[in-house]
C-alpha cells in the first residue's frame, strides 16, 4: 500500500495540511506509519509560504527574457536527489522533491525529475553521478536527521571539496525559531569542484525554509563558483 501522506502532518503552527509541529520528516525504522526523525520536525519559519512567495526577482521561468537573452539559455543545470527508503520502495509518495524541482525550474535551471534513492550509500552514488554530469547545483532532501538510517550528511561530506557551514547553521537557526527540534537536523552544504551541493530536510516545512534561504544566496554563489569577483 502506498502512503500518500506527507512525512509531516501539519508543519506549521497553524496546522497547515502537511504535518504537526512535532512530527519528523526523515525515514524512520519504525515503519510507514511512524513519525520520522530529526530535522523533519522542522516547522516552517516562513509560515507556510506558497510557491509564488518563494520566487525572486529575475526568476520568471524559462520564457523570461533578460537583457535580450532567454533566461533558459543562461541559467544552468541542476539535480534533485530524494533520500527516502520508503519512497524508493514505492510505499511512500515523496512531496519535497517535486517542490524543489519546480523551484529550480522556475529559475530556468535545466532540472530533470527528482532521483529517488534509498538512504545510505545510494545517496552517495547519486551525488557522484550528478557531479560527473558537471551540473551547477545539486539539492538533496531527506536523510539528515538522527535515525539509524539517516546518512545524507555523511554521503555528502565524502564528495565535497569545501564546506559552507553558514548555510546549514542559518537554516537550523531559522527553523529553531519555531521548533527547537530543527536543531536535530544535520544537513550540510558545500562545494564539489564548481558545483554547489545543499542538503535540505525531508519535511515540507524544512524545504520551504531551505529554498527561501537558498534563493537569497544562489545567484552570488554560482557567480563565485564560475570565477566571479567579490564585488557587490
């Protein structure tokens, strides 16, 4: 039987459909009906922003023309990796991967459908495959909590050349303003070659916060990775 519920059941204080403040969005060893672990207890500090609320200036999608050049021709390539054993087995429908995919596509990134893999070594394999394709950004969702199967940070760390501690620290800080359980998220961010790699939680609330933060630094980060200066 396929579980069509979100991993979170009311992930905002207002009880928005999708997760309760105390539930967890990572995979749990307790079975499909159990609350998942760690960072999936993220309660979105954005208050449940809509997809449009997460947009940013100059990100009108693949049909937008900027300075006479189609945005799609100048954006970049992205990959989304979903770490979820249950989703990989077909017993759970992931909701966070498609949200990240749509967010990236709105910004004119060439982004295929999310790749859903089991927690653990399969995440590392997916990361290495994405990096071999020389993409500009890889965003993972899930596997960043503290359950025995959560291993996305370890798999990510193994492929990074440099870490960006501030991103994960700020994401946890924002989440903790609503729920201290956000501090259990172990997600990391960093650089592999010239690719930006970011771990997001496995809950809709955590992904909302992560995309909000990512939108604030994405353009400058990719400019730096492509050899840009530090000028404002």
